[in-house]
C-alpha cells in the first residue's frame, strides 16, 4: 500500500525522523489557511499524488512569497499532473502540501528495502540525490552503495560508517546520520514497511539532515496489523480495476497498452510483458492469477 508524502512525513515525526514542517490542503479554499500556518521565508508547494518525478512535471514549486504560493497552489489543485512515473494519462491533484522551504547545500539519496537475494533489510545510498536514481544506476552504478543489515545485530556502527563514507558525510553530521538510520530502521520494521525512499535527503546550509521527500510503501499482507495505516488509504489514488481484482485476490496492475495478459505465475507474467515489449507491443495489464490457480479462480 502506498501513502502520500505528507502522510509519510507525519509518521516520520513520530519516530524523530527530521522532516520540514508543512500543512496539507484538501481544497482550493484550504490553501490560503494552510499558507498562513507556514512561516517561510521559502514556501514549497507540492502536489500530492502517489507517483514521483513531480518536480519534472511541475508538481513541486519553490516560492519566495505567500502570495505566489497561494497562486501556484490554487493552480495546482485539480490539475492533471503528468510525471515520468504517472504514465501518459497523468493523475489529478486532489491535495496540495505546503511546506517550509529548506536552504539546500547538498542532495543525497537514501532508501531502505527488503533485499530478496539475502532476505534481509538493505539500505541503498548515494551521494547523487535529487535526480532519477534509475539513471544513476545505469550511468554511474559505482555511485550507489548497498548495505545489508544483519537482523540479529540490527544497524551497527560499521554499517553506518559504510553509508556515511559513500555519501561523503562530514564527521559533524555523524550523530544526526546515525540517529536517522536507526530511526528509519525501527520505522521500517515496526510499521511493516516494504520500501522507504528519501530522495532527496538533504544537508541544509546550517548543517542539518532533513528528509525532503518521502516515498513509503507498506506490505499489504501486514496491513491488518496497522489500522493507523489502513486509515491513510486514499481511494482517489486507487485504480477501480485494481480494487475489483483485489477482491478476488488477484495480482493485477493496469498498464497503458492494448494487449491484455492473463498469466499464471508472476515470473511468467513478467517474462510475457518483456516479450510483448521486445516485439514493439504494449501490454494493457499485468495479471498474475497465481501459479496454482484453479478453474474457478481463472473464471
Ligand atoms: P519529486 O521526487 O516527486 O520530484 P521532491 O519532493 O523530491 O519531489 O522535490 C523535487 C525537488 O524539489 C527536490 O529535489 C528539491 O530540490 C526541491 N524541493 C522539494 N521540497 C523542498 C523544500 N521543502 N525546500 C526546498 N526545496 C525543495
Ligand atoms: Mg523526490
């Protein structure tokens, strides 16, 4: 399950993970009130959709007066935002987040996932933050460092040193960084998260680490343990077809193309999509009915 940036940041605060202060607006009218609560002198207006790359699509604007922030926020509300991650159709912006702008010295990359090859939690870091990490992985893979956490030990000093070296952090940031990693690790485990991505994690001009963006996913199989997270679900962000498929316990993801796929087994489904793409086609969906699907389930 995905949540919005503003929700992720609220959850982070409970774990003493540093974020900027901000206020969310659910309507054009609320934007004016929200801006009154953000002190400035830099205001950042951010479209809240379940997709990244908003900066590139015009969904993140850094402004120097509350009047400009109101104007930009009102325009952003209801707009169809197309980013490199939304697909061609884009997403309608139904909520806008207004937060205090930071003075950025450096943008870094930090994420935390379950590494499938080792079945352990891994942190992935890079000093090349703020940009498309897939592009960094392709063009400069040596700039990405993965640190696997040993579950019996938790995060060790050695793990933290390896990450801070890769990010070229000064010694005076060491304590902040160590607290940040330990708190993120605790969050990841306690909340049954499946992905935390902070891009960018910034160093401010006054030498503070701040999570400027926050993409957080939770393991659907564990949501029953977290009613507080279930409450954060945004039906506007959920595809109707995907919701219907979930009722029948089908792994279904809608895609943009015109070739429908019904496949038993996720590996075969992925391979089928690859083959379709290889021959210049566009799959309309990913549908894994499950390796052991019965006649009834397929029907
Ligand atoms: P996305 O990843 O969806 O494009 P981000 O939240 O990462 O959205 O914002 C894109 C860029 O906008 C950041 O890399 C940063 O340079 C700038 N930015 C975002 N939030 C702030 C903020 N609070 N203060 C200053 N700059 C910001
Ligand atoms: Mg980002």
